[in-house]
């Protein structure tokens, strides 16, 4: 847990020092398409990209995942899975509205990222680290 907290603090420091480094879309930035794969009981699964409350980008220059939450989602579990090796990494955050910066998993490969909310909604995306 201390390691995850340290990585989060380092990513926040880099984001504060270099705020414009990866906000522009260029060869260093990969957009992570997020889709909802399950909803809370009684609510439909949102398929429209305009209604998904999470935006994500991977910045290879800083090895950082930039998240933007359009609304407060509360306690959220974020799970990274390296598809090639099966290695799992998870982090619990309070997903308040606004930008959040996370250090990306270190090894090269294709990753799945899952956002599990306390209300039962689950969001999913994939990206690749080269």
C-alpha cells in the first residue's frame, strides 16, 4: 500500500511540474476508450461515449495515466491487468470530479483497466505500453 501511495504522489508531482506535457494529443498520448460493461441493478448499461463519466489517456512521455471524472463517482477500485503476463495491480481511490494522475504499470505489454464503483457499475478499457 505504501508503494502505491508513493507512486501516486510521484505521479501527482510530475503532473504539477509538467501540467501541459500530455494534455495535447500527440505521438506521446494514447486515448483509452472506456465503456460500461455492467450497471447497477435496474439501470441500463450506457453505450454512448458522451455519457461515460470517465475519460482516460496514457502518456508515454511521463509513464502516466491521466483520468478525468465528469462527476463524483465515490470510492472506486481501479484494476490494471497485463494481458500478456496476467499480472494484476489494483488501487482504490475516491473518484471526485476532476483530473487524477496515476503512474502507469511499468512493464511493456497490453493492459486492461477496470473501474469498479460501489454502486455496482463497472467500466472497462484497454491500452498498450510499448
